[in-house]
C-alpha cells in the first residue's frame, strides 16, 4: 500500500508542467510604444497593462493608485528609461512590486541635449528605427529570461518583426532622401525628434527642450521665430501631446506653414492614424515629406 502511494506521488510529480495551460504572464509597459512591441513579441503569452495611455504625455504623467496595483501584479515592468518616466522610481517603491524592471533603451547611445544649462540625455530614442530594434531585442531577452518556456515563440516573433523594422528603416531613408537638403528643417513644440533628425539627416528646433514640463520664455519663442526667418524653415509641426496654440502662434508670426500633427511621444488610440509603432513612423514620415518636399 505504501509502495502504491509513493508511486502515485512519483507519477504525479512527473506530469509535465505544460499539461496545465499556462496563464499569460502579467507585464507592464510604461507607455504605448513599448506596449506595441510587447504585444508583437509576447503575443498571447503575456497580459499587458500600459501606464501612460495612447495620446498621453509621459513627461507630466501622474500615476494613480490603480497604476501602483498594475505594478504590484506584474512579473516584468518595461520602461523607456533616460528619465522619460520621471515618476517611475517613486511608483515602483510605493507599489511594493517584486517585478523585474527592464530598461528597453539599454545599449542605446543617448543623444545629449543642454537643458537649463546642464547636459541631459534625450529620452525619445524610439524615433530612430535602428534604436527601435534595440528596444525589441531587450524586450525579447527580458521575456525569455522570465519565461524560458516561451523562448522559441519570443525569438521567432522578434526575428520576423526585426525584419519588418529593417524594411521600415529603408522606407524612411528613401522617403526622406527625396527632400531637398535646404528644406530639411522643421520646428516642433518640444525637442522630441532629435534621434529622427540625427539618424535621417534633418534639423529639428523646438521652443521647448526635451520635456513638456515647462513653458517657453518670450525670448525662446522670439529666437525660434528669428531662426525660422533666417534659415527659411519651411514648416512647423504640431504634436499629439502638446497644446497647438504655441506652434500656431509661431507659424502666424514667422510665416512658416503648419505641417500637420506628429506623434512625438506615443501612439494614437488603436483606431487612429498611429495605432502601432510602424504606423506611427509611417504617419510622421508622410506628414514630414508632404510639408517639406517641393
Ligand atoms: Zn517628449
């Protein structure tokens, strides 16, 4: 009798873990671009919660108690880093989460900007498609480390998506190459497109710095207007996260045209023009080329 019981215990312990359907792994994305990459790479193996919603502004985001609960339930928390989410450390602490925090910009060489007299890293690294590939690689590796059973699925999804990003990068280079050199100058509300500019050969200026958490001074605005006239900047652009009035005023006073709305700091809702990362890049490039090409 004792032998049979021991045998039963042994047999039970030998049942493969995969016999029970695995529940999706709870993960948190700090904002919509990371959530989109997680959806592509994690598929139905992950349950994604997003902190800053599509259309939201991470620079001035105020986390709620519900956001702390999302962190508390998560196995992994994916953040952009480079101080994009200035509120994340306090949120992690207050949530008491045991989740692993993964910084998806790890390995990216940050662009440095001078902010209020001191050097700061520009957090908007995803606007260069080669950087987005690093985001995806870090997300893949984070998922595999936490859930090795999913290794093949994560690796296959990442491989196919990285190929799509290579094609997207080529598409962006080709589209922007058609813009005459002297017209590759734009103005946006805040300095969010530095990586796009550095990677693809544009000049971007902004009355605000790399964050939206301040108001530009009258001198900042006057300087931009002078610059637009002097450099014959063809177009100024609105942003999905910024009040359009500043850019409209700059356009009216400088004579530059308003070139449309760029998705500077995240995606649109799913039914909008920039519901995925790839659609966002295509939307922004369409707006840029439409306003700058002759
Ligand atoms: Zn920004």
